[in-house]
């Protein structure tokens, strides 16, 4: 990474193959990365949000961006009003910038338990659907005895 580039950890619709990846068109991929297990990943509907204070290691990708590209992305992500860009620690000891939401802002949002945006509800490649969880199955049987 050059001295003028900034490492950015992305974990949601900015990742490769997702609908807003074009925002990273000028960035250089540094590969996959995982955070230390002190975060939560929440589903905001069209995007996700990283929240400090959880117990999950979040999976994502690392990119090297120019300051100009990062400034444009800051505006797009609503930094510092909606998301706050700050330094985070990765599992391998490196540090990177990431967009975080405060715990208060994330209140009531569904958590992505696996810490992997691509494994959230109904996503392609999801290992487990919310509709097939033991609790949902029990509730459906309880309120619909014909099942």
C-alpha cells in the first residue's frame, strides 16, 4: 500500500458482487479480511452497518483507496452524521478504516449473527434461512396445528 492510500474495510453492499461495489471502482483490492470479535453487523435493509461493542468477528474485504475516493465515499455513506468512519482492528493485527453506526442508531435493527453480509436472510449462499429456524418452526406449529 502506498503512503497516500488509506485501507478501508467493507462488510456489506460495497463488497465485490454487491450492488454498490462500483463505489470502489478506483480502489485496489487487498483481499478478504475479518475484524476482531468485538463488533456486531446489523441489517439496515439495503445496506449493513458495523457496530462496536458486539461479540462477532465480521467478515469483509479490504481496499486501498486514494484520499479523494475515500472523501467521495464519506459523502455517500453519510460520514460523520449517519455512519462514522473510524479505525478498527482486524483479526490479523492490521488496522483499517471502516464505517460504523452507534449502538443507539442500531437499536432495533436485526443482527447478522454470522457476521457475514452474504449469509444474511435469504441471501444467495445463506446457510440457514430465518424461516426454518427452530424457533420459527415451533411458533408456526403452535399457531397452526395442521402443520
